[in-house]
């Protein structure tokens, strides 16, 4: 009887997720589900069961495909140029796989529904990186996934939102609601910890997908940084009872006192504070580190072992530590408390903040600029200034502690504030919470994480080979009041080298030596190549109605070497000449 039930469970999962399994030529051999509650996650989710399960398999397929074919570890010990290209290749694979998974699973969406990417991580360079390292393949703002008719309607409205002066998010969202179209928003990081992936580190890399029951209020592509403080919800409630306002701007001394009031007897050395570390972050976080150290708490360092027994890292990865925020007791019965502080990229910050209700934590944020010269407390004040005010330059100089500041620097900060405002970022508030990014305050989220490598904060194992062409892939599916760890056992339906083509973008395959003129052309190639251009070369694209104009002159050779640019151009010219109807949308500048 037990064996029959197991077969039935596998068969039901295979049936529910067949659009994604078929797309990636995967055979589902087994599925193990460990729930935090009696009911399935889909019982608490705004998505139908099939969609929730397809999202889980999409994250798992992204983790599997990226780990196997994304060049894991190929950047270790290489020079900067090679290392950078390894990172971009990995991002290209992960973005492509997740995009293809979303495309196929949304064919089963209700007829009036669509998913739109509202935030994507990977648009800009991070601390210590050079500018060309920021132009990574990604799923960014405005990418729409739905049945074709609905996708075309929503896509036209997105282009109007992007290109028509004065057309606001409220008008965009209201128009869709008036016509009965339900638009779900997504915050996506297809490859979190790309650097660690390229270096072959055994912990950290994962695929993160958050789907919301409405689009985020962001109105154009945007990525910068957000200050973030995440504490157990009990600590925030304790502070509230003591009439203490606890959020990102609260002095950390008051935060520690709230922790001690919540957990009587906890020792300060057992309060563990995770922040990003490293020389490149001294300007922004150095003051914060010293504030915490002066209070006698433990500032988490590389190599510290989490309760899972796995060593943590602090060079990147601001999202995953949120899952450890809370308390536990060690073998001696001592209480330990874990907090997260510092900053994160915009998409990661919003993703983590949206888990507040899921993980029973309190997360507050503040908008930061892309620069790393000011400490985080000054950054928060800077982004609340009015760049058009006559004393703007003087007020920025005051934050730097000088009487006068270089004109170019003042201008760059003004542009950062204006870009945030034009993207409809919620500026002008003391702090931000996830609610500030959603048009309706009664919102829901479903997070789906695929683990490429081991995760120190949850103890979840990464992709594991269990046989010839057979792999175990773990995912975490979570929504308010419900979560489940799901381990899939997939069998590749082709040999690994043939499966590589299944998980690789067409343009990547052509760049690796596949002759596009000898390959059977399908009408689907048109949509796939358009999708890949949007993912890989978003900075070079110009939209003109339904047409897409590619400007190769806008691509920095450090981002994509000249020979690769010429190869892609040759491919596009061939498709345009030989299949003009299917590629009517394509123009080459």
C-alpha cells in the first residue's frame, strides 16, 4: 500500500508539472516532500496547485541546469576577463532556464492571468566590481509570461509605461484591473552568489523566484541598494510594548536591549549579527560594524558554523541568512539569537523583506545610492533629499563632513535620487517595508528557491549526482503560514552532452560552434531568440512598437568580446534574411 501511494504521489507531481518536465526533457523518478504543516503549501497560496508545483520544478530545473552546464568553478584562478565571462555565461544559463520554465508553466495559467518580472537582480556592478561586470544576463523589469493573447495585451501596456511620459503605475495597473486581467509580479535572482558559483565554492549559489499576487509598484528597470535590518518578530513586538521604535534607523544599542528584554538571560556574545564583510564595504558598513562590536555582540565572520554545521560566508549572499533569523539553543542549553543587518541589492532586499510573514521576522529597509563612499546612516538621509532644492549640494557636502563637494559627485547623487523617483521607488519615508512595494496592502507571496550548492542557513543540500544522468535537486517552497522542502530526483532523458543543448540558449549554442545554417529551424526560434536578446543584451535594445532594434555599438567589448558580437550579428542577419516573416520584429542598427 505504501509503495502504491508513493507511485501515486510521483505520478500526480509528474502530471501537474509536465509542462516544465517536458521542456527540459526530465523524467521525475522520485519526489520527497517535508512540510512544516499538515497541509500542502498550495492550500495557503494564491496560486493553483499545479502552478505552485510548476514554480518549484522551474526553480529545481534552473538549479540543475546551471550547476551542470553553467561552468561551475571554471573561473577559479583565472584572470579578470576570463572570470567575468564565466560569470556571464552562468548568468545566461540560469536566466534562460528560468525564463523557459516560466514561459511553459504560464501556458496553464487561468486565461486572464499573467506574470511580469518587476525586479531582477544582476543589472549593475556590486561593491568592488568594475562597471562592465554589472551588465549580466538577467530577467528584468517588464518581462511578461502568459497565454499569447494576454501577453501581447500586457506587453503593450508595459511599453506604454516605459515610454510614455506621465503614464503612471497607477494608470497601468488600473487599466489592467478594469479589463479583468490579473497581473502577478515577480522578483527574480536566477543565480544568487554568481561569484561563488564561478569560483566553485561548495556553499551559496541558488536560484530565487518570488511571485506576488500583484505587480510591484516599480515602473521601470531599477537596481540599486537597500539598507536592511531583520530581527525576530518577537523582538520587534517587545520593543513596541516598551514604546521603542525599532527599525533600520534605530540605534543598535536599543536593538540589543530589545533582544535582551525578549530573551532574558541571553548573553551578548550569543547574539549573532550577520552583515556583508570585506575591504570594499568599509566605507559603507565600517561604522555599523564598530557600533555592533562596541556592544559586545558577535559580528559573524567567514567560517562561523551555523546550527546546520555548515560554515557561513560573508562576502555575498544577503538573502539566504534571513532564513536563520530567530533563536535556537545549543548543547549546553544557552539561547542564541541571529539577526541580519547592513544592506542588499534592491531585488534581494525586497525578496527577503517579503518573507517577514513567512518566517515570522520583522524587516525594515532604507533606499541607498549605488555609491559606496558614505556610511549607511548617511546614505539613508541622502536618498531622502530633494535634488532640485537650492541647498542640495550643501546638504550632500554636510553628509560628507566637508564645506564643498565636487560638482560631478553632487550630480551623480542627484541622478541616483531622480532615477529612484522616476522608477516609482517609495522615497521620503523613514523606513520601507515590503508593503510599500505592493499596490494592495492585503498581498500574498510564494517564494521558490532551487539550491545549486549547500545552504548553511537551512542545511539544505545542493544538486547531488546519485547515478548516471540521475540527480537529486532540493527546493524550498514557502508562503505565509506554510513551507515545504521538496527534493526531486530527476533523470536526464538524453546523455549529458545532448542535455546541455536542452538547457542552453540558442545563441550560446551557436557561439559554442553549432552551425545555425544546418540546424532545423522552428517558428519557436523567433520567440526564443527575442527572449535571449532581452536576457543577454538588454542594454543594446531599442523598442519600437512590436519591433526590437539591436544596437551592437552600445555593447562594451569588456561585456561581450568583439568576436562574439560579430558572431551573434551574423546569426541574426541569417535569420532575418532567410525567415523574414518569423523575424519581422527584428532590426539591426
